[in-house]
C-alpha cells in the first residue's frame, strides 16, 4: 500500500479512556496505536516510540491526579495533539487525539487551531465554560447558552459566578469565596459537585452536576474549564424513587404486621362459620350483641372455654360502625410476660435487646377498629396498669418512647376466669375490671342449651365432610341421643372435635359416634339434673331430630312412642315451644 493511501486511511480524531492502572477501558480503532488495542491492554504496550511513551505516560498520569494536559504525537507524516482530561465518572482519564497536521504546517495560524478545538467543544452535549484567573468567561459553548439562556455576548468577559451561581437553591446567598469553581482557580485542584444549582437568565434555577478543572500554561495556572449538565430529570427520578421506596417500606411494614396477626388467627381456626343455634340462652346473647354493636361501649365476654366468645366478639365488630377497619386479636395468655407490653403498645428501635426497628403495637394496628383482648385474666399486673391508662386517655406509649401516640380503639375483652374472685384475691385490678365490665355478656355453656346440640352437630358434620372430602349425609339417631345427653365440659369446641374425629373414621354416609362418646349423663361439678330437666332435654332432642315435626310417622311423638297430644301436653308443661328446635343450616 502506498504512503499516500496509508495516510488517507488514518482518522482525524481518536478517543480512548484509561483506568487508574493505565489500562484501556474499551478497544481503540487501529491506526493511532501499534496494531489493534483491546480492552484491558496497558498504554505503554500500545506505544512503540520510547520518547513518546514516556511523555504520554507522564501526561496521562497527571490527568489521573486531576490535572489536564497535552502532548504531540507523530503518525506517518501526520501530527496529532493529544488532550488528556480527568474522567471523574470512572476515576480514570479520557483522551482525544486530534489531527493538527495542517496547523503544524502553518505555525503562525494559532487562531485556526483554536477554532478547531472550540468546534470540538461546541459539539459537546454538556455545557462548557472557559474561565480566566478572575473567573471571567473566555469561552462558552452552545449547550451552556441553551441551558442558561445567557448569550455568548452576555457571558464572555463577565464573571460566571455572579451570572448563574450567585445563590443556593433555597435563595440564600452563595459567596464566590465558597464556590468550587473559584476553588479550582485558587488551589489548582479538580472539584466535582452534584448537589447545587445554576440560575437561568429568566430567574429560574435547575440542578446541576459539574466539574471545575484547572488549566495550566506550562507550569503556570491560567484558568479553569467548567463542564456541567442539567440533572433535573435525574433528580426528579431520584425523588420519585425515594418516595416509592418509602411507600413500599411503609406498606411492607404494615403488611408484615397484619400478616403475622392474620396467620396467627388462621392457625387457631377460630371461625366455626355462622353462630348456630336457636335456644333461649343464645337468643338472649344475640339480643345483647345487637344492642351493644350500635355503640363503642367496652364489652366483657365471660364463659367457659370453647363456648364461642371470639365469635361473639367478631359479631359485635361486624355489626358496628367500625366494621370497615380491622378486628385485631390478642391472646393475652399466649404472650411471654416480658413481651406483653411490646406486643400491646409497640416499641421504639433500641428499646431493648433485639429491638432493631420501631414496631407498632396492636393498639396502633387497631386504630379506628376493634381490639379483642382474649384471656384478659392472664394479663400481668404491670400491663394492667398501662391498659387502664389507655382506656382512660386513648393514648399509647411505646416501650422506649418519649411521646404518646393517640389511638381510637374499641375494646372487647373475654375470659373464662372469675374476674371478681381474682379482684378479691388481688390478682386483677378492681378499677380495670369495672372499666372492662361496662357491658357484660355471659356465654352459656353448651349443656345449658341442649336444644342447639343437634343443630350444631349437623352443621359440623357438613363442614367436616367438605373439609375431609367425604359425603356425610346424616348422624344416626342413637348418636344424636348420646350427643344431647353428654355434659360437654369442652363445650362447642369439644363437639366439633368429636364430629371431625368421627368423620375421619367413617366409611359410609352415616356418622356413628358410639365409639367416641363417653358414658352418658356425665355429671358436671357433682350436679345431678332433675327428672324435668332430663325430660325437657329428651323432648327437645327428639324435636330437633324431626326438624320440629310432632305428628306422623316421621314426627317426634312416633320417635318417643307416645300420642301426639300427650307430647304437646308435656311440651306445654315443660315450657317447650315447637319452633325452638327447628333445624337451620
């Protein structure tokens, strides 16, 4: 290939970037260096001429230290001016080799050389200012003019700081003695800033990311070059991202707290379905529920374990004006004594060991809703004091906190313990008891509502059949009689468990509980039922089994082997209404 053709193949400009180890960050077009230059190759290995290599390494190293510089390089009768500048983005440097052969051939044509270099700067997308030692503009590129609104004539020869850097973003004064642009002129160091603003000619401002780099004429500091860009979109995106992150963190915290409580309730399998039964005792309870649900009154539900106290609490909440908010449950007997206050009232970060973040208590979670305090009799004395204060003031103080948090919570408490007796023994605060006992509801034991046993048994049969995938259609008559005569010390929960156990073992559509039933007529606390009670229960069971039908081959009289009129007479004497035991699903 001829020398002319070879020269023609050379490019007029070359670009490359080096890391702090003088290694290329990307391949460079073949022509300026010896052979192909690959990513990771060192600068000294790409230069053949020893003199040029020494000068080039010196200038590049100076740029790595923050000082821009130049050197000349010859390539096949062409001369290149290599401009090396720091590259803050990579902690390395950036170099541009510009073909200045025509200008070297005309040594006196310095103005043409300057115009050529300025044309390169004019093409840059970032705003660029050249400054003298007084901070006056000596050069301004089109990008800077477009961003600030100041023309070249209004900028060159004027102090740049007082044009567009006179104030902070909030409008407070910004003395030039504190300006990083001036600092580069004074100390000869590169200054990078990404949290300030420039002011436009129209008085508005925009956030900027800029670098002020000193310029040397030999060993003498002669000014600085400022490269800046408008980062409005970046700041906007950062703010949106920050707000989204905060929202996600808030939702994550709330979901985690709700999830923990919901999982706890799911594990306990609290929901028996609807409140089942038609006994007078249950009707009285439901009448109380209807009345108190319309108010925000504190309710205390008492009764033996397994009688459905939680279902009553949920019914009160569901019928109240707070039903759009959560019903938060706390089992006071299931929380370790040392953690009761943290669970109920929350804690601040660092309040105790393992308190790695601030956590809302269940009172705060129940804000504008209902808090169900189950097993309230198990609450330790120190927590009783704080609970009383919250009931009085509607304010919660987190563990380790310094200021109270206002809450609006409706309290429903429940217990199977004798609170008045605990008050007498000093185990429960008397003032707290009277606060909680504003509206008492006593849940009847299952043995006190025998007419509901058959209804409940059939309900649990259908429920268990679906749960275990079995087609259960009925309970055999003998089992129903045994169910009615059992004392049920475990109440509804015991009945449900017995039905489910029987369904698991059943092979056909009919449930027989003979193998699971204890001895009939188990006495409770040594009390022997009267003959009238036994007869009433027996008739009620028969009516429930026949869905309230008295006469006919499928009626209760036929089942009891007596005349229908005799049965009606006995029912009237015992105070049994025919509709009381009609089965409802």
